[in-house]
C-alpha cells in the first residue's frame, strides 16, 4: 500500500476533473457526456495503473476556466512522482494560451516556478517568482511565492536575501516561518563572525531571539562570543537561558558554564546551579559535571561513589564509562587489566551509538547540526536521552 496516498490524490483529481468537464459542457449547452479518455482513466485507476490513468486524464482535459485547476493538480502530481519535465510541459502549454485570465496566468506561473525549483533550475525559478511578485497583488499568491523564494535562497545559503524577502510576508505568514528565520539570522551571524564583525553578529543573534524566543542556537552562539570577550557573567546568563528555552540542550551548555563560573571565581555558584539543574532536569552530563566538581574538591573516591549512587537511579552507558575511568585511577593494579578490557568494550558501545536525533524524521548522528540532513527541518535535532544517551 505504498502508493495509497498517490491513489487517493489521483482519485480526488479524477472526481474534480469529472465535475469540471460536466460543468464546462453545461456552459456550452452540450450533452453532459464524459469523454472516453476520462472513462478509460477511471478504469486504469481502479486497476491501480496510475501511469496510464494520468495519461488518460491529461488526454481528457480541454483547457478552459473550469479545467485549469485539474491541469495544475495533475502537473503537481507528476512533480511529486518525480516526473517534473512533464509537469513543466503542462504548465508551459497552459501559459502559451492567449485566453488565460491574468489571475490564472499567475497561478500557472507559480506552479512553473515550483517545477524549476524541483529541477534545480534555481535561477529560472527565482526569475519567475520575482516577476510574479512584481505583477500580482493577491495576498495569498504573494505569500506562496515569497515562501518559495525563501526556501530557494536558503538552498543557496543566501541568508541575507532570504531575510530581506521574508520582510514582505504578512505578520501571520512570518510567524509560521519564525523557526526558520531565527536560524537564518544565526547563519548570517556566523558569517559575520568569520569576518570579525562581532557587534553586528550579536545584533543578529538578538533578532533571532526576537523572531523565535526559543531559539537555543542563538543563546549558545551568543555565549560563545561573550566568553571570547571575557564577559563571563553575561555568558552565564545566556547559557542559563538555554535551560529555560529547551531543557534537552542543557548538556550542550555544561562545559562553557563551568569555564565561566571558574573564570568568575564562583565555585559555590556553579555547584548550586548544577544541583538545581539535576533536580529539575536530570541528565547524565549534569550528573557527571557534579561528579567532576566533587572530584576536584573531595577526591576521585568520593566522585566515584557519587556516580555509583546516581547510576542506580538513572543508568547510562556514558555514566558507567566514567565510573570505570575513576576505578582505573584508584583501583588495584590486579583489577586494572580487567577494567581496561571492560572499558574498551563499553567505549566501543558508546562510540557506536548516535548522540543526537531528529524529532521529525528520526535521523540520528553523533554531531549536532541545526538543520536535519534528512528532512531539512530546522531545529528538530536534539540530544538523545535514555540508557545510551543522557
């Protein structure tokens, strides 16, 4: 049943097509009889022969104001199936007609721009979309064209152009893209950081947070900048905001937090904050950060005992590996060889498992990326929690 969605869509198109043909014949005063090609298409559809059904429906269509939507729907179906060149031919044939209304011409132009985008002809797609935006005043059509342009500029990594064209969206349309736009601001900020334009980068990161207050990436990047400028207290504040935005990203903040607290000579503040994090949002990385803090002040034995007790409540491979490391430090020489063999096995297990997973499509990997390589969703990848994660 892998083709079930395709069959359902094709069936809906067939119903719309039959209605459109009947309406057109009624307007002409002709007898309401369906073309043989249409009936043949229905037979093919019933027999699950989608390719033949599409060909028959195309043959049954005569272009007019009633059947235009059916043409566009069939072309869209072809594009989804990967047969984009046939979709282009349908749209170009429609545009060659002199009797199309301006509104219908603009609808077809947008569909053709989608075809060019799907084919990777980004220049032609951009040209069509920009021309359409100059011509149309229809708010819905403009919104669809702008959103496609935004995706096009994203694909070309033209972050500034994507942000500028997004300024033409309505407030409601822009809100729907707030996550993507926040990441565009972050991407542009990274470009400016490479050019040592730190102040401008910080301004863009603030705009990212204005666009999407839950943008973890903006605060992580801002904290990095602040630490480079030795603004330790400000960096602590930015990192603490991450816990409020999305607790799953707390592990990404711990190393920088420790550095900032130590630079601020606030050992007590670090311990208090780590304890609060572990109480509210328990994670293996936070537990291990507390263990390291205890190790520095009370010794490796106390830290090992703390990890042992913590693992009884929240077992994890990463915590177990750190416990083995500590046993290797203070364990007897006779046990060290066995522990090293065990550590080698558990380390292989840890390194073989993904650390991050996309909540949208399930893609998993060991590196944090802000756009999923699989589904292309922004901000959907997060640290994995559980026995093999946090």
